[in-house]
């Protein structure tokens, strides 16, 4: 009788665990809050997301890649992003400790809206990219923008940057943010290429410089 009772108690516990998994599938199995092919990716704290292919931006705001908290987005091959003609429709945005690593192939990013930065690291977010074409056409739409303490953008390859909007610099760091261009300044543009303000730092350098 004791053995039977113990078995019943064990089965009861197992059933509870199974029911919990059934009614909370996101907690049990999800690794990425939002990942829609051709649209975009959102990684929140605890998420690990993978990127490859073409993206057009997540509605309604139009940001294509967004990582925050401890969320991480990593490319497995090249990516191509074209966001809609909307203000603040960033191509790639890492915020508040989020990390985005686009080093597995080329990362082409194009934005059109006002202040729609191609690559934006804020509040301690970190972005790493290799090579690719970076283009913006909106007013104040920087190609690379690192804003806030510990916010970093690192370009390990030789991306090209084109900015056509009024006041749209190629690379901007402010409020303690930092941008590292490992193979020197890659900017090809119609407006100013590099800008530093409010204790920000932009570091064009070659790999040998360390």
C-alpha cells in the first residue's frame, strides 16, 4: 500500500509538471520573443535569437532587429535590412545591455525615416558587425550611433557608410558611447562622416593598432 501511494504521489507530481508545460509553452520552450522571417526579430531578456536573410522591419514602428536586457541576436549568415519610411525606424537597435552580433557574413542596412539610425546602441547596448553597405536618407539619421555609458558599436570589417539626410553623420558617439572602426574610417557620404560629443568616443583604427 505504501508503494502504491508513493507511485500515486510521483504520478501526481509528473502530471502537474506536464500541465505546467502545456499551459505555459513560451516559458518552457521559447528562445526568441519575436522572430518572423522577412520582417524582423525582437530579443528580450533571456532570449537568444538567430538572424539570416532579408528583413523589412517589425510593424508598427519598423525597427528590424531589437535586443534589450540580456537579449541576444546573432547572425548565422549575411543579412539585408530595409526599414520603412518612418521616423525612428532603426535598422539594428541594441538597448539596455542587449547584444547584436552580425559578423557571420555581410550586413547591409538601409533606412529612410528621420532619425532612423542604421545601427543604434543605447543605454549599454552592444553591436558588432563585419562588412556591408550602410545607408540612410532621413534627416538626422546617423549610420552608426552609440549613445549612453557602455554603449558600443564595433565594426570589425570594412563597411561603407552613405548618409544623405540633413545633419546625418556617418558615425556619432555621445554621452559615454563608443564606436570602434577596426579598419579605419569606412565612410563614403555626402554629409559629415564622424562626430563625437558629450564624452563619446569614435576610434578609427587598424587591427594592428590593438
